[in-house]
């Protein structure tokens, strides 16, 4: 096995780093830095980092109300009310169905979906509800915590590639291509979160 290799960590302001992952793809011509592996197994623990590159984002965001607190109502026989909940609330939130993965290397679909990070799909929001809202007679108020999200779509970048040339003992020649772009993914990312009051009549 030729162990000559220049490690690179690809980074981008638009990219989301993945757990180190070995991806195998076909075609192309080999570079000088190559490795010899048997192609019948995925148990290879070498290589650079495959990362998720954002390509497009939805123009609009939407809000998820991840928590609703107790409801307060201003009496109808007064000119108005000032209301503050005066407590601190921390809410953990998670979305379990937002990731979609497709790529041209069939057996890697399950691998990618299991290691693609859940960044943007779970977290927590902590709010100190010390601010005051003014209500009119008969109006209701309820403290809420909101997470703003945006749908994002992209591709994966970085993979081990092969031209299927042999190098003895049933092994094939592979090389790392940090610019190889493949597959697609979609996810909903957290853009912002805040606490507020829902006021209605």
C-alpha cells in the first residue's frame, strides 16, 4: 500500500463538515497518490473528509413554535393590562424527517443518511421572559418560543475514486479526489430562534 498522501480539510462558508467518510466512485484517471484495496468491502478507515456543499436555498423561511406557555387574559372591565411571564424557559427541539439523500453510488445512500449531521434539525432555545407586553381589555397573551427554518439543497464533495486497474492480490487502485461532486441532499436548517408573546382576542 502506498501511504503517500497530503491530507486536506476542505472547508467552505457554505459547507457543512461531515464525519470522516470513505466514498468510492468510478471513472477518471489516477493521480500519483494511490492506494490498493479489495473492492468487496467498505471497511476502509482512511481518507480525507467528505463534506456537504450547499447549492440552493429557499427564498422564504418559516416558523415553528416549539413551545407555548400558560395563557393569560386581560379582564374585560379594565382599560388595559401590562403582562410579563417573568420566568426562564429552555426547550429542546428536533425534527426527525427532513433529510433526503440521493447519489450515484447505490450502497452509499444508507451510509450518507446515517452520518449527515443533524445540525439545523435539533438544538435548544432558552429565553428569559422578563419583558412586558401591553394588552387591551379581553385580549389573551401566551409566551412562546419560535425557531425559524429554511429549506436548503446541496451536493456531497470528496470521494475515493477508481479506474478499476488492478494492483495484485485481487485489489484495485484508488485515489482521493477532493473535488469530486456527487449526489444530492436536502435539509431544513435553523436560521434563528427567539422568545415572544402570542397575543390574540
